[in-house]
């Protein structure tokens, strides 16, 4: 099946749940569809869900997370994602283990022994036992009380290490405070697929939610080897189909191909840390190479929020929340005529509704 880049992008936007033609009805359904959504920045993670649930508010998403429709942990690449809680263990065992393999070097840089790291996990496990939910500050205090040093970067590393080991996970915020719980208490009935089943599952979920995409994109997203990714695609079987996008072999779930997508003419206001941008190794389909520096200034890994027209990034935006309004500044990357500017402003209205504040826009 031959696709033009424009056709492939239209399908990709549907896979990403960013078009009216493909919507799901809950946080649980969305995280199951994706398998994992970037969520190292909580505000961005909440809007990644909100933009895919039109009409929802931040309060709605917070309530869904309190219902445990998703949890946050480090399932792959050492990066925080929103995932189905019942899938945390197998995702950590399949992909998180690769991040753990590099932890020894990080411990050496921090002057931390494996024995002390394991002791920290035991201390946290005991402190959280019995359904307790503790803030980051309380967890660090428990470690200090247990005789574990947490100065500098040690505290963050130890909190990461405990979650990477499958002992803890990140629970919803209490106010502005990140909280932690015991994974097995928060999610008492985990899924336990075999390794081959897990490989097939992650490949299907990735290409279902990001396709058309390449095997290299899957490897970049999961942190798995290309050999494992090749095996995963084969194990997924007829749940995936192969398409050629201007000569490049890509994979997609046949479900998102029917009926064929219409030409994109809609806009979207997306957070910086969204699967739209971070879910791929090759982002050329969505972003001009010359605009990358504006989206990731200084190449420091901090992605700006984007305004997308017809699946392509045309501007970045920054928001400031006050008690009375959400002030948004738009930074065009391409010339935008008055009609396009009106469409861009309209695309930001759902975000204002999400945070339940009046919208004030300025252009730079």
C-alpha cells in the first residue's frame, strides 16, 4: 500500500487521537490505546489527556487519575509516562530493565553503592506499607530517618530507583505535591503476559497510536533493541499492516485506515511533551528541520508547546496562569494570515476551558 506523506500524516493524526474522526471516552481508554503517554511534566501530561477528551477540564482528569485510570512511573527510557496501572510490572520488566542496566554508572557518579540504593527501596517500602500515600518531601524524610543520604541528586535517583524496581509508583498530586504509593497496593491485580506476549502488545499499541511509523521509531520510543523490535512486529502479526510512505516502510494498525482519512484542515494546540512530537525518532513529517531549534531551544530536551495546522507545526506557544486568566503568547514559525491567526486562537480555546479560565492571547 503506497502512501503520500500527506496521506500518512492524516492517518498518523487519527492514530494519535488528534482528529474528530477518532475519539475515545475516558483516560483509561486513552492510556490503553497508547500503552504509554509522555508525562515527565505533569501539566503537559494532563493536557495531553485533555486535548484528546474534548470538553474535559483539569478537574475531570485529576478525578480520573484518583480513580486509578492511569498511573505515572518510569516504564521505559528512564522517562515518566502515564500508563495503565495493571501493565506497570510487565512494562518495567520488558523495557525499564534497560534503564536499570545503566544505573550503575549513574550511581558511581553520585557516589552511591548498590547496597545503599537497595536499602533505600526497603526503607520506602516499609514507610509506604499499609496503603500510605506520601509526598516526595515525606519520602525523602523517611529515607533520612532510615539512615540514607538524599542530598543533591541522590534523593531523586533513589525515588526513581524504587519505582524502576517495581516497588513504588507516582500517585496523583496532592495540591502541587507529587506523591508516591506502593505499586502492588495501588494496583493489586497486575497483568502478567509472557515476554513474547509483551513484545507483541507493545508493538501493537505503539503502531496503533503512532502509525504509520518505522521500526526505528518503535526502538526509539521503547528503548528496545532493533532486534527485539523486529521480533515484536512479527509477533503482533495481522494486528499490524505494512505501508510504504514515499519509499519508507512503515507499520500501522489497519483499524485506523478505515474509512480513509479526509484531508486535514483542523488545528490543535498541544503541550510540548506530547506523543505527537516525542513519540518518534524521525519528526520530519510534522516539523520542518529549520524549526526544531524553536521547538527545542538549545537542544536541551525541553519541548515548547506547539500549534499544529494540518498535522504540521506552525507556531509555538507559552502560557501563564493567574487567578483571573490564562495568558498565552504565540510565536509563529511560518507567516500566518489573519484567517489562520483566528483559527490558531480558536484552537487555544479548549485549553482555556480545560483550565477553566478566560483566555488572553498576544502574538510575538
